[in-house]
């Protein structure tokens, strides 16, 4: 199964280096041994979830999207997963379908909030893209 994490490919060397850092921390090392301990931890958790599942990348991302909706994730979480959603081939109709499927479980307020968070994430992506284009000029 291809590694999927916000569109980034996760190589075995990344996993080994993260595992080595984690072992150093467990053995009495400092959490501050890296400049990005929170991001590194998230990458470790995501890598483990990818390596230890048996579903297709598409189903993996459908489940992840449903979870984001269920926990009322902020726009940055949707933005971080957008490349992987696209890479897995999810469409606008798939996203709408997931929102409809989870609505009876998580409730209308969560689904409505998710729609707003996704729109804000899209706005963030557009703003970042516009800033990058202006910097290139």
C-alpha cells in the first residue's frame, strides 16, 4: 500500500529515524532533540496507522475524512489531508457522500461545521498559493 500522509510519501528511512529519536527519548533523552517534536510525533502515528492497516488508500482516506468530521477538526487538519485525499482519488461527490453518511451519527451541527472548516481550508490554500505567486514575481 502506498504511504499516504497529507500527500507526503513516508519512506522507511523516515520511520527508522523517527523510531531512533523515540527510543532516545524513552531511554532518558530529551523531547527537545528535534526542532519539530509535535510534527514528528504526528508523522510517527500516521506512519504506524498506514503500515498496520489492510484497506486501500481510498478507503483509508475516506475513514480519515469521516474521523475529521466526527471530531470537528480545524481547517488546518483538512488542509493537511487535502493532497492525500486527491492522491487517493476522492472527489467532491465522495466528500459530500461521507458528510451525508456520518450526519446521522455525528449530527447536523458537526457536518455543517465540517463544511465550513473545509471551505476555510480551501481559502487558506488559495491564500498560500496567491502569496507564493506574488513572491515569484
